DNA sequence: TTCCTTGCAAATCGTTTGCATAATG
DNA sequence: CATTATGCAAACGATTTGCAAGGAA
C-alpha cells in the first residue's frame, strides 16, 4: 500500500501538531472543517487510524470511552484528570527504564508501554478548595 | 444508594475471582449463564460497572476496544500481547515508586496509575520461530 | 412496603465500512 | 491509467438505559 498525498491528511497532521491536549477525532473534525468544510468524519477517522498505524501519531485510550490522539510519539506518560478529563503529558526520567525493568521480569518480548496516571489536576484541586 | 444482595452479582464476583486472564463482559456473561441461564448481558454490565465504581474490581481498557475486568485490585501492571490479545499480570517491584516519582514531577494530585506493556508473549514468540 | 435489581429490548455513541466519485502519481 | 483518498450514509459493536416485574431488607 503506497501512500498518496492528500490535503486533508496534511491538514489533520498540521492541526494535531499544534495541540498538546490530545484531541479526540471529533475535535479534529471540528477544527479541520474550518479549512475543509466538506471533510467527513469518516475521512478524519481513516486518517487518524492510518497515521497511528504507521507510527506518526499515537492513539490513546485513557478510559473515558473516546480515543484521543497525540502528535508526540516520543516515549512519555500521561496524566488524566478524573474530574475535568484533561490529559497532559508527563515526562519522567525513568520512562525508558520501565520497559527494561519489565523486560527482566517477563518472559516474552516487550515493545512499548503506555502509562496513565489518574487524579485531579491543579485546576480541579484549587477549585475544590475555594 | 444502599446495595442490596443479589445472587447474580455474587456469581459474577465468584467467577471473576477464579480467573486471571481478565475476561470481558461477554465472557463473564457466557460463564455466569451456566449458573443463571436467564441472566442478561445488561445485568452483567451493570454489575461490572457497579463493582468497578466501588473499587471491588478494576476495569481495564488495554486498547483492543473491549473492556476487560480484573478481580485483583492490588497495584500491578499488565502485559498485552499484540498478537494473541492475551493479558497477563506483571508485578514489578517499582510499581509503588512510579506514582511517587510522577507525583514529584506533577503539580496536582495523583491517585493511581495504569500501566500497559505491549509486545509478544512467550507463546507467540515461539510460534513465529518454528 | 420500600427501593434496589433484574430481564428484555431499544437506544446510544464512537468508530468502521461499502460504494461511487474525485484526486494523486 | 492504476490506485489511493474522499464524502456520504449505512452498518457495527460494545455498552448503557428505560421500563415493568421480581426480590431483598
């Protein structure tokens, strides 16, 4: 399967690259529609799936029932606020070591990992104190 | 909301407690039906959701689009075989420290984490070598 | 008797897919 | 020209939910 260029896909990547909040397919759709009013949700899904498959983006399933997408494919963890749903990046020094440590304890081949931290973000903590 | 006793819920818990492979709602349904032929999928889902909400079990979203349930609520990680889909437990010594380390690097309140390792299990690695 | 739980079926909702057409190389 | 990508709408599949009836406290 040889990829052909597509303006829609470019636009999706371009949009994703500007966001650090790990948008859902629907959010991508809403925004890309500003440039491509006729783009369909199906196209957005198809491209997000394709990009995730070839490793240009990462699909996150944090547990809220909706897929989120991350333009940053470097190894890092995520924090999910159980109150507002916000997802933020968490770059931890031991991220790399986690896989190594797991590999030592596991009889098989480990390629990667996804770590999600859950709790309340700064904003939500502050709000509840007021 | 005060819980009332229910034979169906007992049976669901009882079944889950015997399994270490993190079954899906459907698998739970299939098995509990042996004791309760009339139980409905809805009831299974309702109870699994309830049990997860009160913390008696854990809901796992490993990324295959289906929810898995774990009777073991102690802090541990999971390995997901991307070939056969199997999910196994991974008890790592540093599991506890992960949250602490993350907490130090994050401005908010972290309550827990879920870590999924992806790769190929022993079985699938062997098969591909044959 | 109160109110939680169930079974059933319909509804929900995020995601995928089939198809005819348009765009790319 | 061959093949991939698109828009549209229908299909899918896991999970949830409304409702009337059953069961626990």
